[in-house]
C-alpha cells in the first residue's frame, strides 16, 4: 500500500524553491488561511516563520495553541507554545504565563516531568510573589503525580519553609498532629464557630497552595 505523507511532500516541494520565492509563497499561504477566518489553524504560525515574520508567527501560535487546548489536542498545543517561546514572549510576565500553559498541556499529554519543569521555570519569572508560590506548588504536585518523588521533595522543602511549615520526618508525629488538628476542627464546630467569614488574600493563597501540595503529597506520604 502507498503511504502518502502530506508533511513530507510539502517539505520536499519547498526545498525545490529559492528562498525568496519560498518566503513569498508562505506569506501568501498565511494570508489566505487568515482571510478564511481560520486564525486558530496551527500551520499559520509555521507559514509566518517561513516567510520571515516571527512576531506574526508568535501571535498565531498562541491563538492556535489555545484552540488546540480547548479541543484536548495537548501535544499540538505544546508544540505551538514552544514555537511562541522560541521566537518571542520576551516579557517576563507573558513568558511566565506561556510556560505555565505549556507545562499544563505537557502534563495532560503524559509528559509529567517535562511539564512540571516548565511550570517551575515559569515560577521564576512570575511578577507577583504569590503567583510564584502557586506555580511552584503546581509544579511540585505534577512531580508527585508522575512519581518523581526525589525532585518533588527537592522543591517541596523550600516551598514549605516560605509558608512557615514543616514536613514531619516521623509518621507518628504526623499522625498525632493530624488527630490534634481534626480535634480542634470538631471543637470549633461544636461551639458553633463563625462561618462564611471573608478570608484575607494571604489566607486564600495559603489554602490554594496547601491544597495543591496536599493532592501531590498524598500520593507519596498520605499522613503528611
């Protein structure tokens, strides 16, 4: 049976063209696809790159990546986010956001370790300290989920220190602490402790981070 590969055929045809002719053709292709209101089509970014328009390629890649993510095409979304990072996204805040998206789709595509590393890399560029902590926690959770326990613990300890918390080394101490805290919660409910109280931004951040860490850590050490 004849195995016909469109990508190989396209690459072969383009190689036969002179550089100027190839750039002009790819620019026309990009305009033609965009004129049909298919801005979320993934080849547009590659057309703009081939035509020597990296800025347009980055914009197109981000639009197409978001669409691919909605369609659960995580591997394609990851490739498009990588194009955007390779050819643009110089602003730290924007790069942080794209790295997070890249990490999330890589995790969803089964590349847990690589995805976690991209998320943690994005945390280093986060303009807000609270956002940086949340991204590190998300990265640690992803590392635990893909059974990279040693790497997860490496990032976990400084993160807990930043929150003023400690990971108990002995399970007996962890169990005693857990029972004590559950007892305090039971007493508060018995006394009719106030509910619905508005939490401060710091408390919300702490809860979000602890939830993310708890989900990941429960796969490694349920008592902690």
